[in-house]
């Protein structure tokens, strides 16, 4: 009989090596599971660090509609459900007022009078009403009137915004799928994934840390005097831009995860993984859509709030908190519009992914 030799394995896989190294240990099973997870991740994501991703390796995706056309779709959905959206806006404004009260009218009046008195001497000439209104608008945007809100109230307002987001997403998902629901159903039934959504939002805040650190470091270095020449300024600016790009790269998929996590039975990190798979090949497109969303919101505030400021200055009732109240209404309208915009963008990406045909590789 041939002499038996020790166990030899040819072409050992990683699993075989782990089982031979740690037989019967749980460490081997954990390592195998981690290896499988990493290989599955690499199969789903075509990008590799410090390597050029060729077009043939990218997944086939259908192009999304243009920004203007997509905005018209969003406005059509809002117009279609205009009554529920009015209810959402009124409920948000009422709860905001109940939690934080009307924004400080005294601060607004004092700031407006300061602009009228100091602007001519600073600019060196007469200042028209439109310039004063623009300066007051900038003060409102920079939250000059919300300095009196304490940290506890800010937490309550964050929870209010979170539940408003969940209610709008739940309502749109049900109505666009053909179910007949109302605002009451959305408010009472949409709060289940509130913890998961909060955790995804917390991940988004951590992803914004590189950009925040870069901006603070650049501002501090410029104030202290570290940036004194063109070379130092260029290096600091390049580093800041790279960190901002890194944060934007992460946040684009996290915003989609804020919608994915509202699906029943979806956990936070599973939602982040799904959102990352959806956005493969579309990250720049998603970033362009987000920039367009910010531009639309700025236009909304400019075309509504500046005429309101001019009207408030013309009225004889200086005690009337017209501008702060309209600002609160605009904050609620911006939240509703952003939730609708991002949810419909998510549905567009899902529908485009289902109809996309796989790319054919060229054969030599």
C-alpha cells in the first residue's frame, strides 16, 4: 500500500487556509464572512483606489431627465397633492411656533433700523430700499434672528424636521403606489423608522466633518496669519477643496439612504449599502441635482422674502411679525420641497436601474 503522507491541499482557497489555521474556532468563521462580504462589495462597486475606472466596467444606467424637466415633475406632484401639502405646511408651522415661538421681531426691527442708519456712511451714498431689503435678507439667512433659541429647543426642532421628512416620504410612497391615504395616516404611521433615520442622519453629519474641519482650519489660518503668501494660500485651498469633495462624495449617497431607510425592515447600514449601490455611476449627476435643488431654494427665499421685507417696511404696524412668520413658513416649504425632490429623484434612479440594459464588453 502506498504510504500515506500528511494532508496536502493544492490551490488552497482562503477558506481552506483559514480552516487549517484555526480549526473549529469562531475567528475563522468571522474571517470567512468578512472575506465574502468584501468580495461581494467589490463585485458591486467597479471603482478601485488609484485606478482608472473604464467605461466598460461601469454598470449600465439610464440617463436621468434634465434639471428643468425634473423640477416640473416635482412641481406637478406637489400641485397634484396640493391640499395635503398645505396641511403639512400648516402643521409644521404650528408646531414650530408652539416649540420655538415666533422669531424675535424686536431683533429684526433693531437690525433693520441699524442698516438704515449705518449703510449710508459705510457705502458712501444713499441706500435704496432694495439694498436694505437684501441686507436684511442676508441677516435672516445667516440665522441672526434665531440666536435666542436654546439647545433644547433646537433638539425639538430637529425632531420636528425629522418627523416631517418621514411623513412626506411615507405619504408620497403610498399615494404614488396607488394607496389612498391622508395626512393623518402619514403622521401616525410614518414614525416607525425614526431611530434608523436619525442614525443615517448622524452618519451624514460625521461625513460632513472633513469639510467643516477644512473650512474652520482655513479660516483660522487666515486670521492667525499662517497664510501670508501665495504658496501657503494655494496649498491650504487645495487641501480644503479636496476635503470638501470627500464630504460631498459621501453625502450624496447618504441623502438617498435617508429615503431607503424608510422602507419597512431596512436597517441603517443596510440602507447606506443599498444607496451606495444605487448611486454607482450617477454620483456626479446626483451632485448636480443637489446643487440645482439648493439654487431653487435660494430663488424661493429671494422672490418671497425680499418683497415681504419691503412690504413690512412700508406698513405702519412695526409690531407685526410679518417677516419672521413668513420666514418660518418658507422654512417649512423648503423642507417639504426638498423631501419631495429627493424622494422623486430616488424613484427615478430605481426605475432607470430596472430598465437599464447591461453593457456588452468588446471582444478582440
